[in-house]
C-alpha cells in the first residue's frame, strides 16, 4: 500500500478452542498468554519496551479455530518487530515459574468473564446450539484445565501446533513481499519443517432438538440469545447471509434494532450476528433488557422472525444492505490492519482471497429469492435454541412462548 508508512504484521496459527480435546479446553488461550512471558532472547519487560519504543502495540487473540499475534509499526521498524514477534511465536518461555504467574492472570480473566453476563451468554448459546462439541465451549477455557495443566504438557501442546505448516505470516502496508519472506526464513531456526498441522474435529452433529439453557444470576437485566446452526464458511451463500443479517439486525436501520429499541424502547443493546466455521456456522441474536420488558421484547422478536419467513427483505432494504456491505468491505481494505487480518485468516482457512471487484460482484448478485431461501432454512423459529442469564427462568420461559413454543415447554 504505497500511500502509507506503516506495516501491519501478524502470525496466524491454526489452533483454537475447536481443535481442543475436553482435557485441553482453554490451552490455546493459555498458550497465547504465555507468548508474552518472554523468550530466550527477550524478557517480558523487554518485549513491552521494544514495542513501546517503536510507538507500537503488540497484541494477540484466540478464536474458535485460530490464534493470531499481531502488531502495526512504522516501516523502518519492521525487521525489529518481526524478530520479536517470531521469537514469541516459535520460542516462548514455558517454564513452571512463568506458567504459575500467567495462569493466575488467566484465572482472573475467567473470573472477570464469569461476572459479565453480556459476554458469557454467547457461550451459553454455543453450548445450546453445538452441545458437547468443542464449538460449544468457551474459548477462554475452564479453570480446572488452566489451573491443573503442568508446564511440560503446555509446552508439548505448543510444540505440536506452532509448526510452520500450521502457521501463516501476513503483512500489509509499506512492505515488500520478497523482503518479508527473507525475514521469516531467517527466524524459523530449528522449527520442524514437515510436522503436520493438527486435525480439526469433525463438524458437530446438529440434528438434536433445540435447547433452552438458563443460568440463574442476580442481574439488573436479562441477557437473552436465540440461535441455530448455519452454513459453513466456504458456502457460496455466505454473501447472501451477510446481507440477510444486515437487514435483520446487523445495523442501526435494521428491523430488529428499529422495532425493539427505537420504536418501543425495550432494550439498549439488540442485534443479530453470524459466525462461520469449518463445516458449519451459527446465526443468532442478542438482546438485554429489564425483567419487566422481557415479555414485550420477545413478542416483538417473535413477530420479526415470523415476518422474515414470508418477507425477509424489500427491494429497498436489499439495495441498502448491499451498499452497506460493499462500503464496509472497501473501507476495511483501506486499513493496513484490515488487509492483514483478511489475508491471514483467509489463507489459514484455505479460503480464496478475492479481488475487490469480485467481492462486489458477489454481493451485487444476491437476490430476494436468495434471502428468502436462507431465511426459511436458517431462521425458522422452530429450529432456534435459546440461552439466557437472569434471575428467574420462569420469566424467560413465558416470554419464549410467542417465539418458539417448544422452547417454552
């Protein structure tokens, strides 16, 4: 990107909560934390000082199917930043003392997360939709796994997954491709070149009946999610699904936001969402509201879900959603971090990195019939599971009656 002086740089690793066995639940996230404890070359403080001295931040994230470690620096600092990032990824400290300190931090993070029902409810929904499959587990992990995994087991987990064939290095901005390749080659060292990446688990069996899961907790609001299995990330209908989500609840002009919040004042936060994975995906919606508003808010949700079955979009809504999606795509590609994220996640997932013109064509090709077919398949109320956190499950059960009577029962 000739117009910028910065480089966004990231390492993308093919490990996340969906690749973990039950006794490993949370180890991908714990390893991500350990990357910042230091290496044979750098202490933890030296890593912080190095990036602070470049006016940059270094960060990381763990998802269902990947872990990423990334930074954005001035082009003149690329080599130094990459050397530190590569050392963190390939050669982190995994000693017992370092682990003992970091596991306490992660346990505090889990405790903080448990105190935040607006976040936790999405994992409750994951369990309702995907059951015991790893996709139904919290990415952050379980306290007993974090507290009980020895340092040597965590080091073995890292060694098995952080191998070159399971890693993508992505960069965007003021960077030359061949020069970056040279930097990466110079930092691999003795990493095993032919170790196979870990196998992802089989897609979940989603043939079970929809579930209702409720966590009783004293809160000011009830936090409610509805959701169901959806299409996989490589399904050609993903463009239509993004547009359907935009119309239903993905923007401030969407039906869900307008009817629940703007027209009736029944919630502050209300929206729909889509997540796409290998072999499957998920659609869902979230709303948070006070107990006395739950029946009225869910009745509106039920009306909107029913409307989506026979009228998923008007021609005007379709046109506006297409322009919205194209705008978000183009604006995202003007960011070095946005381009780096797109490259890293796409290549790691073996997805095509489409040219902008092709992306626009695929969005423009979506029709009203495409939306109707997806709405009927994915958002039929009878296939939705429910998850909620609040004070009294009976309030939720009664509120679900106009949405999905089977869930209420």
